[in-house]
């Protein structure tokens, strides 16, 4: 069980360290090409949620994040012992939620910097916490799909 919290703590550290580097070494709007026409480090700030929605609604994010963290910890204790995959998925979600929560409390905005292009589409700029959240949710969806398939298979037996 403790390994899931260690994963979350490591990801929170990496998230906050990368954001600190961006804040201290780059000007807002500055962009550094890593892979031409694909990946850039771009110093960006976001006072909203994904894709910039709900700008400036900090109290909403504080409340929602605390509730989400509570649920994730509860489910981590419920299902983390049964499934390592679910435990890792939930630790990713926990790290992502806490990483962006720290930004909202300390900076009153979230630091984003990973700027990717897919062909001509400029994907919204994101950070390590966002990546952890998305990967964690995808893992939960995969685990749910697999679990449902197992249940249907056992009913047909």
C-alpha cells in the first residue's frame, strides 16, 4: 500500500520541480523548441481547468480537489490491495490532483509548459500533473473495462 503513496510523492516532486524550473528560468510566453513542429517548452499560466475553462474559479477548484483527493485515497485503500494496476492508476490521479492543487494554493494559477503539436493542431499546454491525471484516468478506464469483461465471462461459464 505504501508504494502507491511513494509513487504519488515522487510524481508530485517531479511536477513541482519542473514547474519551479519553468517559473525561475523562463519568462511567461517564452518557448524553447525541443523537437521542431512537435514539442516545445512554453512557459504558460492557467487560472482555470483543462483547456482554460472556468478561469478564475479558484474556490471551486479548491473544493473539488479536496473532495477528489478524499475519494481517491478512499478507493486506493479499498482497491489498491486487490489490484496493483488500480493502485498505480489511483496514485497517478492522486499525484496529479495534488500537484495542480499546490499551484492553485501557492501561486493562484497552474504552471503549464509542455506544448505539443499533432500535425497542425496545437494541443493545449500541460504539465506533469496533468499527464499523471490523464494516464491515471485511462488506467482506471482500462481496469474497469477488463473487470467488466471478466464478469461477463464468468456469467457465461
